[in-house]
C-alpha cells in the first residue's frame, strides 16, 4: 500500500495530511515539536476564529483533526533523507520509507555568526555531508553542531574522511559521541583560509587543521533535508513550482520552507496543494507498476 510521509506537523504539514488521508492513502506525519506556532501567543488573522487563538492550540487542533482521519504521528527529529529505489526518511529512532515525501519543516534558521564562515561557503564550508563529503575524501574535516543532527553528519563523513571532529563552539554536547569521532567544545574565533579553508581557530589561540567544516546546528532545517536529495534550494528556501513540486520526482515542499509570505494561510494553501499533488503522484506510480 502506498505511503506518504510528511515531515512537519505545523499548518503546512497537517493541511497536506488532511488531503492525503481523505484520499485513503496511508500517511505518516513526523514532527519534532510545535514548530514556529509553538512560540506564538495570539493569532487573530486566520480564518474561522472569532477570538484570538494561541499557536499551540491551533497546532493541537490540527493534530487532533488529522488523528481522527487516521494519521500516523511520529514525534521524532528527522536527521536525513536518502533514495534507494524508494525515498527513506531517517529519524534519530528509525527509518520511514515513502512513495512520496512532503517537506513542511518551516523556515530554516540562519547559520551561526562565525568570522570566515559565510566567506568560505563553497570553499570548505558545506551544509550537507552526503552531498559534499566526497570532496573531502582522506581529509581532516569538522562538523559544527551539538545534537543528533551533527552526529548523523559526522558519521556520514567518517566513512570517507581522515578524521572528523565535532565542534560545539562552547555549547554543551547534547548527543552521545560514537567511537572514532573527536569532540571539541572550545569557542570558535574564526574559520581561516584563503582562498579555501585550512583551519579552525579557537578563542584560546589554539587551532585545528580542517579542510572542510560542515554546518549542522540544532535540528536539520528544510533546505538541509532538501539538499540531501539534490533538490534545488535558493538561500534558505526550497525551490518549488506552482504545484509545490521540487525538481526531484515525488518530493514536495510547503509552508514557510518555500519562502514568500510567512503566514498560516499560505502554509495551509501550500500544504493542501502539495497533498493533492502527492496523491496524484503515488496513484500514477501505482498504476504504472500494474502495467
Ligand atoms: C512570533 C511569531 C508570530 C507569528 N504570528 C503569526 C500570526 O499572527 N498569523 C500568521 O498567519 N502567522 C504568524 N506567524 C507565522 C506562522 O507561525 C508561520 O507562517 C507558520 O507556522 C508556518 O507553518 P509551517 O507549517 O510552514 O511551519 P511551522 O509551523 O514552523 O512547522 C514546522 C514543523 O516542522 C517540524 N520540523 C522542523 N524540522 C524538523 C526535523 N528536522 N525533524 C522533524 N520535524 C521537524 C517542526 O517540529 C514543526 O512541526 C508568526 C510567526 C512568529 C515567529
């Protein structure tokens, strides 16, 4: 039976799920938390509520609605996506195969402010281990982050790089560090190199040789995830057409992660559109498999 996986349980993700579920397609919604709306106290510009409603209430109402229609909710963090004949969504706790995938992960946070980081993007600074790890075969690399996502990226790099160091930039490490990966919790002063990165300099004056630094702060953002499949991104947004399709067949994106008007009404519309297009995609694939 076809399965659609939706990453994100905000207005875009839930709206998509309402369509896929009502089309009779098994739907898994993976979300880490209440997203942007979890931080919003009062909403009074969204249709249908005579009194202001809190963001958390709105999210919970949406979740209940999708549950009533049969959605399978998973509370977990997505750390990777790959394609192996079928799309596979990887979380910290498991893997979820998908016949179509909708990314509805909100807007991507900006990169940390570290001297040299922006200037060296594409010249040693990367945002995707699975995309760029190949260029650092046999080299010393580092991953900037302090959670499960950073460890996922470090493990990916460990397959090919000479050494991998996770740099927490003064933050506490929140995930356990597997054997083979070094950990450095010092505060970073700068990323150095001209024209390409060659070292990370710390506030205490010491340094670490590194030809690649992979940024994996906090939770994997929408563009981080999209990049893993080779989907086109533009700065911090996923590039989609009018049907919410990315350039990868079966991969859709909706809500704040596609840029434009960062509002609930737009997220709900795009979720509905991505849901209806994903339905068409899985139905066409099922039909093609029969002939
Ligand atoms: C302070 C503030 C006030 C706002 N007020 C309003 C308002 O009054 N009216 C209005 O219309 N809009 C308002 N907005 C904007 C509105 O909140 C967003 O436009 C809307 O929430 C976008 O919905 P979304 O589904 O795209 O993303 P989000 O609501 O951000 O949901 C993202 C989902 O993705 C999940 N996620 C992300 N990464 C991962 C991962 N790696 N693994 C698993 N899950 C992941 C999150 O857990 C979450 O469930 C406000 C925003 C802010 C910041």
